[in-house]
């Protein structure tokens, strides 16, 4: 069912729903009014390619052929960066079902027919989530599961894109050319899954990005955004880096530059997550949430306005313990917090650049207030490919945080704020991702013409090997190569 934009949802929720938590945007149903201006209740349905009803069940485990796919790395060859599929006829039928899914979702009176395809590129083969203790030692690990991550579009809606997961209900972003919507299950748990399987469907909330309530930005936060981060406190790591730079540069002879804007790049990411994020979302649900969030980030980097083909690839997720989390984030001090996070990420780096967990870029998520009121993220400009500076600090508060992550990583890729240091201030009000203050909502999110030009300028400054595995797989950063500036 669809609810009108002005509908007051809270007063109509049945009593059995009010005690249930599990939302990504809020800690409980009761607190929704504090974080959203409005929202609607819907029950999505599974349909076929023509939109004909199939089932009220929408979660992966309830759909036909919902067994996890076996993913093996093929022998890497030029132009071949896919993964091995199933061999048996049964597996092939199962995989074919998973590759494309269709749902009907009514969003504020508009019925969207979602056409989805499996996103097999977000999670690297064999990637794991590590749970660390306060000494940063690994307590235990678990595999990252990408079987329920999807991207796609909306029938008869030109320009629409979708980044969604069906791990446990539907969760993610539906974007049209006019606005963005988020969807997530209202409840989670065994009873809800049984109800879904029993044919009663699953209640979800939908809300506009513009309905997400954000704290007003203080003057201090605005000033910090305009200055950017310098990471001056990491000089000791800079010295360590210079000690190995010469040996790395010896491998650069004979490399030639390719046309960078017409080939695909993978930014291989270490995702660091502090204890405040775990406590909010819960250990049981946090992996699903993080993968859904990064699926949205990846979709933002696939927007055509960027002018380049960039894939965000998770090679490793590290969940920090409480003590380590508290030591990295210095409340109210974004510069020191970012330095701490970048230092931590540098120390997590694998020494062997051929290691499957070697990362190009580190993204750190926290719910702690590391800066002035309203500050959402902090990052150095043009840090990509640098072992110390390729890192961002991001405040996580739901799916809208994907735009914060995309914005801050944009800085590391060399993008400036629109209207500050470039002539794209006219695109800020239209919803440019590199607007000086990251918006909770984009009326038409896009990368500005300046962002496209700045990215192109720095991509062309990277040296690219003709023969190494890193190039064959389209990896953005090569060894410890420092991004050179024009």
C-alpha cells in the first residue's frame, strides 16, 4: 500500500510494532519522529519481469534458488575480471534467478517496478570482516556475503537507479531524476521472517532523502570543510614512507600512460568501523547494513556525470573494540581524529602489494561526534594512492551517510568543493555531490562538471603498468605510488 506524503504514520502503527527495533535510520520505531520529517509504510512484493505478482516474500532466503553462490577467481586475463559461476545445471538455474530480480514498491502513491541485477563487484573474492579487540588483535573473522546485493533501474522511469539489498527484507536507495528515496524493513527477527514466508508480506518504511533531519551546521564545521585536512601530524609516517619509496620507484621504469577516463578502475577499500556503529546497529545486523551502505556508495560512483568508470571494492572490513574506538576519535577535534584514523589505517596495510587484502583507500565510520555540530566528514585532498593520506573520516547516521562517504572520498581523489576553488558554485543548489556542505538530500544528485574535470586531471597523473596484475584487474593505485600533481 502507499501512503500520502502528509500522512502521520506513528499514530497508526499497531501496538505489536512499537516495541520492535531493527531500523537502520533510528534506534526504535518510537524515535522515528525525531529523525524523519515524514515516512510511509509499504509492503513490497516480488514480481516477474512484466510486473506480474509472484509472492509477498521479498528476502533472499525465501526466493527460489536462494542458496549462496560459489564464487571462484578465474585466471586473470586482460578484459576478464568476472568470477566463475556455477557448474551444475541446477546451480546455473539458481544463479540465473539471482542475477535478475523484480519487485513492485509503492512509494508515496507511485508504484515503482524495480529491475535488479546482482552486484558481484562490490565484495572482493574471499573478503572478510575482522572483529578486533582493544589491542587491535583479531578476535574472530567472518566471510563477507554479497549474494543479496543488487543494483538496477525502474521501468518507465528514465534516469532512475536503484542500489538495494534483499538480505533481510529490502533495504537501500531508489533514485529518480527528481529525488531520492530510502527503503528499509520496519522489523527484523525470526517471527517477522516466518510471517514473510507465510505469505503475509513484510512491512517496510520508505522516506525521502529530504525528510532526513540533520543537525544544523555550526560555523566551525563550515570553516573546517572549506579548509580541508592537512594531516601535518603524520610526518613520522611520511618519513617511514620515504624510506621505501626509492625501491618502489625502481619498478616504475618502462610504464606508459593509458587513456584513463575510458577504462574501469577499482578502488580497493578497507572499511574501518568503530564500536559506536556496532552498538547502534547490533552485531547481528551490522554486516548487512554496511554492505548495503557501500552498495549505495558504489552506485553514486557509477553516475554518468562522473565521466569515469570507478568501482568501489571492499577487500576487508575491520570492526574495532570499544577501547580502540575511543582512543582513535577525539571528541570535537576532527583534525586529530582524522590523523589517528589515518595512522591506524596505515598500520593495517599489508606489506605485500599482491596480498588480496591490500587496500588503496581506507574509509572509517563512526557515530561519535568528532567535530563541531553538524560536521559529517573530514578528509585530505588528493590523498589517493598515498599510503598515509588515502583515508577519510565519516559520521554514520543511516543510508544518507553514503553521500558523505562519496563526498569525502571525492576529496581524496582530488575533487574540490564546488564554488570553492573552482567555478561550479552554480551547481550546488542543484545537488552536486561536492557541494561545500554535504546535503541530507539532493534534488538531483550528480557530480559537477568541475568534479569530473578534477578527477580526470588526477587520474591522468597516475602511472600505469602494462604488465602487472594490478593493472590487469583495473586497480586504481599501483603499489606505493604517490599521486603526482600537475
